[in-house]
């Protein structure tokens, strides 16, 4: 049973390697990729259900017992993230089948797609902080290849910022890992939690904690390290932008959530309630102001990634069970809705040939199903009931008021209003008014493009209407990760 944990890592690695052998046969690559993505989704469901019913599963790689060997750990949080990853990768892959051109496919699109999943799933499942760095690098190298796929001048220019900021962040990551090892003598996360509790989180360990926070903040596009994201995510095809927008920044947020509930939780007055909440407020505010100022479909969505991750960090910073549960709920909501919105942007671009809002109009008349599906996703992102956006924001803001964090709670409410305004701007320009597209564009059949998106829209409705069981699941995850002894005992078998 324990060997089940390694499947979300080893399976995409094998599939990616196999796909390299068929780089010239695009049809065969699609068949193999589609079957593999469906298989990974089934495995992720089975793993999540198994952990939910039987508890944390730990794999000691090579039978080297922790803390001396490498461990993979599947708890409720990790299996949730793997499940969401498999869902989003499946949806984006089937959208890519309809939109990725053969010119882009020939640059090893499918192999790098699966190698990216190796890094992402590995980051979620690893129980060793150095291997967290290793899986981050696997993910980043694959994302470099995907973000420049096609080699347009714009992609190459803007992805340079993405590469540079991540290279410096990775260097800082190695320094932080080395310094942490010199102080504690271990890199196993469970053992680190024990050692730091024994040593007490002194000034040196707080500095190390802040170094890790800077690293993860750069990956998660938090203030002031978010400048690389909007233009970098604008250049690639919609399928890649959707996968990145829904997934990659959440790996950074997951790393913050994992390390600052398991390892660095002893100085929460400084690390959480001062630094994180302050950064969260600026991230939300600057992100949404960037979205409001834009008149491009994909750029608005890209800036909203920034503002929305601020809510997640706000929940972690407040650091109560209610706030952490809200942050987890928000991660679920945002990964699903943001992916859907980017895919809608890609669908609209397929119809109109542009993402500039001022060149669009009247899609409601020619494509009503697309319009209403987008509208549901848009108001869900803005936090309008009865959809998932409202029920994921509510516990975070409520926890803020309960802990008398009135300023950050007020900022969160204000950002919600700006989010609604910017999403309605997309609706008014792109979907209302007189059609600005040609008759040929108006007759463009988009049923195949909408099929992968419909499950995501359905999920945001279900997550809202079934808010109570979803929130209870989030509370269970929060209770588990906020009690480090559960993780420690499972890994170290005390």
C-alpha cells in the first residue's frame, strides 16, 4: 500500500520519457498523453480516499528509515493537492488537444507537460526539505520549456524575467537549506519540527524561516516579487497559461502552508501575524489594482492570480483553525476557477483572434452558452454567493474579524469589490453590446473547446452548494496540519 505514494511521481516521469520517443508522431502522443492523464486522475482519487479512510501513508524510499533516508508522505493536504493537480492537468491537456498547433507540439510539448507534473506532485509528497528543492527545480525547468514553447519573440523576452527571478530564488533556497542543516543537523521535515521545538525558534532560525518565506513568496508571486507573472503568463498558449495560473503559484503557497505549520510555527507574532499578513495585504491590493487597470482578457486574469494568492497567505498568517481551513478551501476554489477562466480566455481568443477587450463585443448573441458559463466563473472568483468563491473567502475574513485583524479584513473586502468590477469589465466589453467579430467567427463551433471547461464550472457550483461538507473536509485538513505531532509520529514512527 505504501508504494502507492510514488505513482503520482514515477508515472508522469515514465510517460514523459516514453513520449520523447514519439516526438514526431503527434497523434500517438495525444493518445498516450490522454490515457496517462486519465490514469493519473484515477490514481489520485484512490490515493486521496485511502488516506482519508486509513490515515497518513509514509514510504521510506530504499527502506532507509526516517530521518536518515528519503521519505514520501501522503497526508490529507498532500493528497488533496495531488488530486487537484491531476484534475487540472487532465482538463488542460484535453483543451490543448484542440488548440496547440503542430508547430508547438514538435518542441516536446507533451514530454515537458508530464515532467512538470513530476516536479509538482513530488513537491506535494516529499517529506524532506532538500528534496522539496529538487522537485521545485524539476518543475521549474519543465515550466521554462513550456513557457517559451513556440519561441515567439514576446515569449522569449518576457520569460527571461521568469527565469531570472527563479534562478535567484533557487540559489537562496539552497543557502537556506544549508544554513538550516548546519543549525539543526537534519533535513527531514518531521525531524526538523522536533529539533526546532527542542532548540526553540531563536533569532537565527527566524532569519532562516524568513529566507524560506522569500523563496516561496517568489514562487507564489507575492508582493513585491510578483512582477514577473503577468507578462510571463500572457505569452504562452491558453492551455499552458491555464495550467500555470491554476497550479504553479499554489506550489509556492503549499510550501508556505507546509513549512509554517510544521516547522516554523514558534514565533507566529512575527512570522505569521506581522510579516505574512502585511505581505498578504499588499499582494491583494497591488494585484487587484493591476487587474482593474488592464484592458486585456489574459492580463486581467494574470493580475488576479496575484491578488487571490494574497487571500491564501492571509489565512495562513491569521493562523487559527478557521483561517487555515478557509485558506485550504480557497486553494481548492481558486485552482478550479482560475483554470476555467484562462481556458475561457483561450476559447474567446479562438473565436475573435484577440484577447484585447476593446476589439471584442457581442459574444452573448453569438455564443450564449460560453457567456453564461464564463459569467458563473467570473462571479465565483469575485466571491458572489452561492458559488465557491463566497464560501472560501467568508471563513478567512470571519477569522480576521475574530482575531481583530480589521485592516487586512477590510482590505480583503475591498479587493473583492475591485475583483467584481474588473470581471464585469470583461463581461461588458467581450460579451455584451454589438458583435465586433465576423460572421465566420460568429459561426465558429466551440463545443469541443467547452467540453473540458464544463466540469470545472460544475465544480465551482457544487463547491458552493455543498459548502458544508467541503468546509468540514478543509477543517479536517487544517486540524491535521496544525498538530505537528500527527505528522511527526507518522514519519518517525514514534
